[in-house]
């Protein structure tokens, strides 16, 4: 009888300890619902200030046959200082070691990445509306780049 009681206590204790770690490690509900773009530690790499020295050249747009890609690279060449101060939400900072959105266009990476292209076009449009690099960055972090109408860039730029 003592063995049965001991086994029951041991089993009950083991069962109780199985569920304690699950509740202790789960995140509070407000953190579970926070969009990735608002999580501070999920913001990709960028430079908070304008560059002090020269910036890398962007890839020549003529290397690409797709007109949208050509236009994205031509735009990137014109707004390098702004792109230098922007994060890239394809997270190429993790996979390719990029330090800002500019790196995507200093290489061929941007040619095959819709996120990079849309963020580049968003930066260009916002810059022409008079926004600062910091204001553009806040918009990118909020995901506003997703609303860019890329069809405007499928014709030669004027």
C-alpha cells in the first residue's frame, strides 16, 4: 500500500512539474500580439545619421533587363545618403551582413528582392515629399513601404 501511495505522489509531482515550465516561459499576451515591425529588437540594421565619407557605388542599372529593377537601381544611385540610413525588412543584415538598405543596391541582391525594391521606391517618393531620412525610416519600420504602387516604375523614368 505504501508503494502505491508513493508512486501516486511521485506521478502527481512529475505531472505538476511538467506544466510549470510551460506557463513560466510563455510571453504575456500583449507581447504575443506585437507586430514584428514594432518590436525594437527586430528592426534591421541601419545608420542613424548621414555618412561622413564616401558611399559605395550602386550597381549599374543597365546590367538588368527588367525595367522595374533598372528604375530601382537608377533611383538608388540618386538617393544613396537616404538609403544608407534605412533598414531593410528582408533582413539581409542577418543573411548577407548588410548594414543598411543601400547595401542591397551596391550589390545585385536588390534585383531579386521585392522588399528591397519597394523600400527603395518608398524612400524616393517620401524624399520627394520633403520627408527626412528619420521620417522615412519611421515609415519603413511601420511597413508603409508595402503600399507603394510599383506599376509607376515599369515605364522608363523621366
